[in-house]
């Protein structure tokens, strides 16, 4: 059996078209567009490429996009003042501070300074709390988990009563996706198990999963015999395992591998996300959706 591929690149296009249509409609009726500022401190190459992609996507959708690049030695005080400026700026509906931040800056302090109503990353404790309560309380679900849930829904995978196993317990993926999957609502109502580095028998838990979500950051951690035949496998891992020269551009690019042994897993799973081209493109897509949502909340449309 060969699994159905759940392609983030295709789902991204569907969602971005929906967002673009809504942006156009709101612009015509209300004369405003969503505003997103991306604050980048320093020159981390991975962060620079993420930020460029975020800005490009926002531009394509007709957002007011602002890229605020700051030097690596920007003081914590100055960064907090910058966030305060955007908190007060009515043309900005989403504030994103690209992580990781330089070591001399307290990340928690910075994330807590963002107005929760502009926190389109969903990292502020207020939004984490709203996510935990669930239902109408949720304003900005964090982007990667929101993208995973959207992929599961659009792939037509039944979640109600399903056994979901989440591998990993990070604040950005493991904890929020586990929480989202057991809530009441579409793409949820599942029975959820979270496994991690201290779990005694990882394989035994994974083998029970109707939906296996892996966000461990360990290449090929999940072996093919850990997968229940027909299961839906969501691989969140993006592990740089080497470099190669791209045939298309002639540039040196990273060789990426997921947390699941894809070639063998696809013969057992019912559906599976590839790496790259699976969960990756969904994160920026959901960031755009959250920024639009922020404007809609402000206009009383959501
Ligand atoms: N760095 C890596 N992923 C993310 C993300 O989703 N949001 C932010 N702000 N920084 C990141």
C-alpha cells in the first residue's frame, strides 16, 4: 500500500486564496487591510529566510507588511520600546518577533510584552490560556499546530474518538497540538497521548495511534514498524542532515529529513506528510490567517 500524500504546498494555496478573497472584500467594504510587522533581531540565516518568506506571503495577499530588522546588539529595553510602539500602532494587527532572540535578551519578557490581541504567533500566556479553555475563547491558535489540524481536516481524516499520539512536548508544537486535538470541535474530539524523551516504550504507544503527530527533532526517529497500518502520519520534523547543490538554482541548499522514515512509512500509513512540502508551508499560511483574524476581531467581523 502507498499512503495518500498530504501536501502542505497544495493546502497552502487553497487557504491563501481564501485569505486573499477575504482581504479584498474587507478592503472594499471597510477600507482597511491587515497589517503585520515582523521584527528580526540579528542575522541568523534561517530566521532571515523565514522572515523573507513571511513578508513575501503577506505582500502577495495585499497586507500592509513591515519588516523591522534590528542589529544583533539591540538592547532588551530598546526591543521592548519597539514592541510598545507597534502595540499602539492602529495600522498593525499582528506583531511577530522572530525567534530565537540573541542570548542577552529575555525571550519570555519580550513575548509577554506583545499585546495579546496582536499576538498572531499565539505565544503570549493569555493566548496559551485561551487555547487551553478552547471553543470561542481561542483567538490565535499557534501557527504550526493550527496548520497541522487544518491539514488533518482537509485530508478528510476522522478525528472524533481517534487515538492521537503526539511525540514531543515543546511549547510551540507538542503541548498545543495535544491540547487542540482533545477539545470539543471540528478536527478534534480525539483521545490524546503525549510521549517524550522519558517515555518507557515509545514504540508501543505509537503503534496504537490512528493519528501520529511527530515533533521530536530527531531524524528518522519513528520506525516503519511503529506505524499502525492505515494511520495518518504528520511529520513536523525539519532536520538539516547535510548540504547539496540545487539542480535548479546551482546554489548550496540544506538536505532536509523528517522525524519519520518516510520511504518505508509511506508503504504502511494511510496518509502521510512529506518533508519538505508537508507541515512546513502551513506555519506561515496560518500566520496570515491569524493576522486577518486579528483585523476581523477589531472590525467586529469575528
Ligand atoms: N522561529 C521558528 N518558528 C517560529 C515561529 O513560529 N514564530 C516565531 N516568532 N519565531 C519562530
